[in-house]
C-alpha cells in the first residue's frame, strides 16, 4: 500500500486510494488469496502421481 501511495500521491487516483483503504486492502487480499489457491492447485497437480507410501517418494517415469 505504501508503494501505491508513493506512485499515485498527489493524483486523483491517489486520493481515491487514500479514501478507500479498506476496499483497496480487501481487493489486494482477494487477489493474493486467489494467487495462492492457483499456486497450490499447480503444486497438487504436479505431485499427484507420486508414490509416497514407503520411506521415500517414487517419481513416475
């Protein structure tokens, strides 16, 4: 948020951000949560075929 204040300080958009900090924070939080969810989905898909039933994980060939 600090970076946005530096970049847009003094402009109309900066004033809009300053007056709506809760909304901006919620929007950035939502974007972050969606990004984490997408990343976790990719990690699960990449490790789906691993066999970790023993002491080590066997990679698919």
